[in-house]
C-alpha cells in the first residue's frame, strides 16, 4: 500500500530526517515506525518516564518544611 502525504510541517520533516540519520534508516522506515508508535501499533513497548506512581503521595513533614524555610532565608551581609 502506498500513500502520498502533503503539507508536512517543516519541524516534523526535520525531526523525521534527523531520526533517520541518527538511526541509519530510511526516511520511509522511520516514518512508518513513528506512525505505528503513534497509533499504538508498535512492536516494541515504549516505557514512559513520568511521575504517575508518586503523584498524590505527598505527606506533610514539619522537619522538611523547616529545612526548606531555612534555605529561603536571605543573609543581608551577602547582599551588600
């Protein structure tokens, strides 16, 4: 199957070409892999590195709050 895609934004074109150069692959191959990943059809799984596992787990810690407050103290002698 063949497609013709028009009006590719310059930034997208540049990124696809750069990735093709870096990976030593054809532009077509990198484009197909990118489309497959974007649609969730990629063979390899993509590991997302985010903070979802720790989001919402904050616990109040007065000692930590004091340590942070101490770091926010300005020494007037240093600002002369």
